[in-house]
C-alpha cells in the first residue's frame, strides 16, 4: 500500500458479514485486540487487528499496493495477528499466530515467517472473495498490448521467468496473480517480485526497477504458457486444446469454487483469443526469448 | 429394453467450446471436459433419445464408443442415473481403434475430469516449521512432510 494513511477503527465495533461469520469467530473476539485498520481492495473489505499495537506499521506495509483505506465496520475478512515471543516472567516462548476470520492459518516462532503467512492470506482472501475479477495464481507481463500469463503453483519458476521477460522489455503485471475480467482482459496485481535462491530459501522481494521494467495497466489476451521448471528439461511447446487449457488455468484459480460461472466465462473469453501452450523448461532467459517470439508471431499473424 | 440416458440439467454449468464441451459440477466442484465425440453424446442425453438414436445422431462410430462415453459421463456424475454398460472398456475400444488403423484416435470419446482446487491450494508454499499446510504439496521443501499442519523436514531423510 503506497502513501496512504490508514485510520484506526474501533475494534469493538467491526464484524464479519453474516455470510462469513461463525461462532468460532466470536470465541476469537474474546481475546484482547488492539486498534486495527480497514482496507478495501478489488471489492473486498479487509480488517486487520493485533494483540500488540506496535505491529501495525509492519502489517500496514504488507497490504496490497491497490488497497485503499476503509472506514466502515463490516468486512468480508478480518485478519488477526497475535505477536508471540518470549514471556520474561515464565520464560515461555509463544508462537506468532495468524488468523483469517476464525481459522488459524499461520503459526511460527519466526516473525518473518508469520508475516509472510499474514501477507499471503491477505492476498489470498482478496483473490478468493473479489467480485472485481478472476484471480489466477500466475505470473503476468504485457508485451505489445497483449498479456503473457504464466499460471503455476509455488516453485514453478513464475517469478524467475517474469524477471527475464521484464529484462527483455516486457511490462509488469504481476508475479503472483493475473486478474481476468469477463472479457478475458488481464489487469495487474502489483507487488515486488518475490524470488527464491532455492526451494527452501525464504522469498526476497525485488523492485521491478532493478530489471529496468515499467508497470502495465492492462493487457488483452495474448499467450498462456503452462510450464514447470525442471533442470535440464527441453523446451518443447505443445498447443493445448481449449478445454484442456481451461482446466489447466482453472487448476490455478483462487476463487473458482466461489464464483464458478464468472470463472468459466473469463477463462473461456481469455482462451478464445489467447493460445495456450504447455512445456517443461529449464533456462529462463532462453525461454523468455522463445515466449516473446511466439507471441510476436501470434500478434503479427492476427494483424 | 431401451435405455434413454438423461444428463443433469441442474447444478451444472455447461460451456460449449469450439470442439469441446466443458461442464462445471456445482455439487462437488469438479470440471469435466468432453471432446467432440463425447460432447455429441452428451448433447443427445436428453431422456428422449435411446442409445441407438444416440449412435445414429452423434459423432460416435459404434455402439461401444457410445457406451464408453455414457459410462464416463456417468462416472463423472453428470447423468441423472448411472449408466451401466455391458460393453467393452474405454481401453478396449481405444485398442480396437488403434489396432484397426482405420479411424483416427480423435474418433474415440474422451472425458477428462478434475477437482477444482480450494483457494488455499493456489497460494504460495509454506516453509519448514510453519503451520498452515494441508498436505505435503503445500510445503516449499520437497523433502518436507505436512505433520499436524506444520511443514516438517527430518535431518538426512525427508518424507
């Protein structure tokens, strides 16, 4: 969230919308909470509270770039952060805990890991509940007005491939979510690029300026690349049938179960226009060049 | 006795693609893709066509293909009543098609289904020692296991 001042809200007043409220959430309310702030992003109202007011600066910094302050009292999601640490009286070590609504979604002695989980669940909650678009777990860049969407779970190599596409001149949409509207147009989910040195290493956030890249505002359907990194794998793209392609993208949809009709519409609209290829890959720089070459040919062919 | 198969009309979202039919099952959150042959069989499963009429009017080339398509559509939970076939299996039909070398493989019915993932399955992976995994697939370290909701790796071993 950039240059926004978030007003604290009265934690005794804010509550979940009835659809999302559970008796267990009332139990969580019995714990002692401080302050809290509300944001709105992609049509989702999200409240934040913690047991320690010193946490709020850190938690604010983890809000999505597009988030705007929200002063209301009703939320689709309330994120609750319990700061752990050592109790000097009993020498007991407490976990840092992350709750999304009533559900414990993260627990770690290490603060940075708990904050990672907090941020991941903020993004996921917005992606799941958003009525403003269909969130696909994917890297996405814009090239000549068209989107290159790289759906994939963690460790599929999305961020590495996105970084190489940016180096090659593509403009940035996201390394986490491609957001599709009902016409299949891709809109951005801006965040720093999250890179890992290896599968077990923590993520390091990098500014896209380090890759000489700019942000894109939106992009028409261009090319979807369903691929997985595998050391030494050969680049061997295969054009997928549309049904198979939709299933591949659906497998990476965050809110597919909540809004299946809109999800299917958006995926159909996108794949009506964008060919979908699948391949294994191993060399991000070479593969980025190949992907751009394919999209260039596609754009030139379609005039 | 004639069989008049009928596909579900409630609790499903049907999308007609260029050559395929996509069906989203709202009851169990699964998606099914029918190729052109299976899709043409699906279209005729309206309770008014018996299997002979389906064979005649669909893209299926023989009764075995119709039965395989109906069996698979039924297995995906998309028929109002399960279709029980006494005919050959899909593997046998495919073997005949390949062995005969007279019909392109595209003439075989194909029905692919998948469970639509829950939201959390599409999120970033979880590091060792952190609570939040539902299965081993949620853990970043391929050698970790999900133990009591915590990604856990064992020295010198793994799962």
